[in-house]
């Protein structure tokens, strides 16, 4: 383990892409659900799973914010033609 990783054990998790973090979270959940793990291993896996869930959630929130900003920036231009074609009720 490098000095950076010993100071911040989450550094390797933060470097994962969303897809890789989600796969790793799924594997962690499956390992916990299968049972039969010693308490120390189960606790470590649970902690890692919670960290991965938080990381995935933060990545999704950042993507949603980016999409919202894109819609705000470009959405007005795309809605104008549709609004002109719509019939008022």
C-alpha cells in the first residue's frame, strides 16, 4: 500500500469509474448476502459497500446536475419550435 492509500483508504475507490464502482458494489452485496463470512470480513465488506454506494450516489448526483445545466443552457432553443407547433386548448 502506498503512503497516499494508507492516509486515505478511499483513494482507490474514488478512482473507479461509475460502472466499475457499481459492479464492485454488486459483488460486495452478493458476498454479504451469501453469508458464511467471519464477522471481521463481513464488517469490512459492509463498510466498503457503504463507501461504494456513497461514491455511486455522488457520481449520479453530479451527472444529474450536469444534465440539468445542459438542459438549461440548450433546452430553451430546443423547446421553441415545439411550443410554436402546439395547439392551445
